[in-house]
C-alpha cells in the first residue's frame, strides 16, 4: 500500500482499487464492530478467577474485577442476576462465572457481563449455608441457653406448613390420636420457591403477635437442598429467633432425619420429621391415662399407709395412763397446788412476824433517841423567831430578839432583855 493511501472499508476486496475519497471509520463505528465480533465469538463463556474490588450499588447492580496471576477483566452483574445468588460474595472469593464478553463504548473497555456465578470447590447452596451458619453462630442464635422448653401439655398448637400434601394430614392424625384436647391452628404457606421465606416469616410473626398458641411447629416434608432452601434463609431464622425471644417456643420439623437446615439450629427443638414433631409436642393420652391410674393406685396406697400409721399412733396414745385416767393427774396437781398454797401462806406469815419484830425494835431505839424524850426530862429547845436558827450560845441572840422555846409540852415566846456571858449580864 502506497504512502498516504486511505483505509480499506471492512469486508472490501484487497484487489479493489483504493479511492482517496473513501471516508475512515469513526471510533464509535469501530467500537461497534469490535463489540459485535466479541459478542458473537464469546456469547456464553465460563471463566474462573478471584474476585476483587467487589461493589454493589444502590441500584442493585454489581461491579467487580475477576483476576488471576497474569490478567484481569472487568465484570458486571445486573440486579436480577445478583438477587438470585444464594451465597455472599466478597473480595478474595474464588468463583466460576458464566456470561458474555462485550465492550463498554464510553471507555472502550471490554467487560464480562455475568449471567451466573458459582463458588469454586463448593456448591453455591453449601457455601451460602456455611456463611449464614457462621454468622448466626457468632450472634449466639444457636446457644442452648437461649432455647425455651416446650410446654408439657399445650392447649393450642400452631402449625406452619403447606395446606396440601401428606405432612399436614399425618400431623393432624397423630395429634388427634395422641391428644385430642389440644386446639390446632394451621397457617397455610408456600414451603418452597421465592415467596416461601417471606410467607413463613410472616406466619411466625403472626403467631407471635397474636399470642394465641402455646407452641409453633414449622413443618415440611423431604426434598432436595433446593426444595428445602427456604428454611435456610436468614429471614426465616430471624422470625424464629423473634418468636422464641418473645416467649413462644418453636419446633423445626423440616425434611427427613438426615436433612439439617438453619431453622433446625435456631429453633428451640428440632424434630427429625414432621410426624416426630407431632408426637413430641403433645403427651400420649393412652400413656397419660395409664400414668393417672398408676398415680391413683400410689395415692390410695399412700393414704392407706398414713391411715394405718395414724391408727397405730392413736392406739399407742390411748394406752397411756394419762388418757385412761385423765382426772388422776389433775387431782394430783390440785393437791400439790394446795400444799404449795399452804407453804406460801406460812412463809408470808413468818416473814410478816419477823418484820413486825424488827419494826418494834427500831421504833424503841428511835423513841429512845428522840429529842422529845430529852425535853421530857426538863430540857428545852430555843430558836430565833425570825430566822428559826437554834440558839446554842448566848451570843447567838441580841437584846430585843424574839425567841421561841419548845418544852416537853407547849412553847414559850419570849423577848431577850438581858444576856449573860459567862455569869456576867450584858444589857
């Protein structure tokens, strides 16, 4: 090709002469051609690699990079595809994706538009199960200490299951046979499919809010992992935990004995089958009647034993002398009481005689020491009228003072006219 020649239109023959007037392709045209070629060649490819720069926007669309040791490619996963993922996606996860390769014209980058994603080494359901199990275990939702005991004899039982099929028929038959006194409230739900988790969670919340039952059974028959997946959703696990925390125990009866779901771990009690749940939740009326008969026999025997023991005790008491001659003891005590009364009376008289003698002795001594006795022998007592002070010396009074003199019989009132001091008179 000579210098200055223009580009040949795509698809034209090389032998065709070149026209200098043929226009060049625009960037958009070239990008559209490349996009068409890539989409035709790589419309449905599987690619494995490690996820990095994973980000989900509020629109629900997901953007990330898929890489290995030597290369990387931008990936886009639209909202409807991301919503179908059963497991959580994070950076560093090894995955296998299926999609088509195309070009994003504004940047001229080629991208992989993902239609499906699977974790490498594990199935998507198994990975999702492990991720949710580890999350809820860290939250303590599986702790046995949080699980509530089942009521011994429930009056009302709530059942959440499909209204069609053998499961509900078998459970009603077993409940009616074992304990027909219990009321059964059935909340029909879809037990598999996209709407199943929401319906099951709403039914659990309904029973919890109404508080109309004593226990709830969440039941479903056997099936594949996909069929049972509704009971592995966090929405259902949260509703079970809410019921239990609110005081309503929950029994999980999903699948067969080998089937374990997240609901089994969160529930207060796990039944291997729905039939086992129906047998566990209520007592057996036949066994209960037998227990009552046994209790009646044991009660009669216990009462008879107590009557016999009471009779023996009564006979033993009746043989005692105090009951054979009840007045003898009273008469003996009455006699002792009379003797004690007489002793007390004698003691009181003796005590009073001793006190009288002591009083007479003290009275005689007091009489002998009485000042009146001294006065009777011719002595007298004199005191000043104004101050009532005894006059012991002549100097205690002055001429003109009035004095009172106490005699053995009567008193004298005198005025001092003369005072004699040691034989001399003082005026």
